[in-house]
């Protein structure tokens, strides 16, 4: 298993667990953690043995947000040293040309959006700023009843990042999203549950087992090809302007997968009253129409 500087990565029973691992800083997010998580996500996406990914945090926190160790210069590009600027620069881009500047949290959430497998957040403690916005493109969020959550940007003189102006209203509705972001207050797990941000609350010791049980339900009973297509269909249809767009992709999916080995196995295993043994792999067997959306440039 590869070793990372700021995270732990392990795979067991076809489920990868990515643990943010800077417990002395409440797992505060920095550029090294961004790189480590992106590398781990690429690793999980390329591994057909991984059927789902769980995110959690080491110690008593999930992620305390951006690491503020640089003080007032934390978000001020002009006040950072040349070394800090080089650290933030996109490879091959000049640090004198600011047209390339992109938010690091957004680079992460865009990659999570493109991911091909279910993403489950097990929010084990405080999750504020990027600590919570990074979970928004994940598919299911579970939380400890000790968790505290905050979209604190307005209290730091900033705006929400990590594409959260796209994701948060889609998860909880625009009114609740605005209330939480306008106030910037930190709220408890019960409010997160009532607002629809998390699916369920658990005692701290029960949180990871609950997340693993959900991941195992997927890994043991479903076709990897089906799950990949379902994930992209659901997320991308949130922006469709007519149900006809869903009808088009549904029809192509049923036609293409219906002729495949996994559909045959799904039906036969059901009739024979036995667990399915699906064989198709996302790395090789996705249908020709995937991806069906237009390529987008982020230059």
C-alpha cells in the first residue's frame, strides 16, 4: 500500500478508506493534503478491486478547514513568499500570471465529482470550511453525534469555495444553504441531520462500522458498471433542463447494459436465489456511449 504524508490509505474487503491524518492540527487542509487526496482518489479509481471509498479523519476531528498557520497571509497570494507561491502554482504556469489561479478545494471536489465509485463521508468530529465543503460531492454523509459543522467563510472575509455554491444548494436547498453561509456559524450534528446535510447520526464508536456496512452492501451485491453509470446519471441530471435528457441516457444505459454479462448474471442469480457474481470492470467494460457529456475545459 502506498504511503502518504498527510493521509492514510487502506483497502479492505473491496472498500478503500482515506483517513485525513494531521490530528495535531485537527486534520487542517493544506496543499500537501490536497495532493495526497488527489493521488489517493486516482489510485482508488484505477483499482477495480475498490468498489467504494470512505473518507474520515484521524483523532477527534474530521477536518478543521484550511490550515491557518500562515496567519494573515493564509489566503493572500500577494503576501506569500516565493516558496509558498511556487507551492500553489499549477505545474508549468508562471507565478507572475494570475490567470491560472484556481481554488485548491475546488480542484479536489471537481475530481470527486468525476469519480467512478460511491463516496461516503464518515464525519467523526469538527468539519468546517473546506472540511465540510470537500464532502459535498460525496454521495452519502454520515456523522458522529459529536460532530460540529460550519460554513464559516463570511466570518473570515471570504466566500464559499470548493464548488460549494454549486453543490450545497443541491444537497440541502438554496434557503438552508444561504442561511448557513450568511451566518457562518458552527452548528451541531442534529441541525446537520435536520437540514439534510447528513444521512444519519451515530455514536463515535459506531460511525465507521455504519459507513463500512453501507459500503459492504454496495460491494457485495451490485454490478460495478451499474454503480458507475448510476452515480454519473444522478449527479449530472441535477443540471438537466427537461426529463427528456434523463430518458435519453436511461434508454442508452438499459440498451447497452441489457446485452451485457452483468445483466444476464443479475437475472439468473435472482432466479437461482444465489448471490450474484458480477464480472464487468469499470476500467475496461464501460459501454461505448460513456461518457455522454461534452468535454469541458478548465484552462
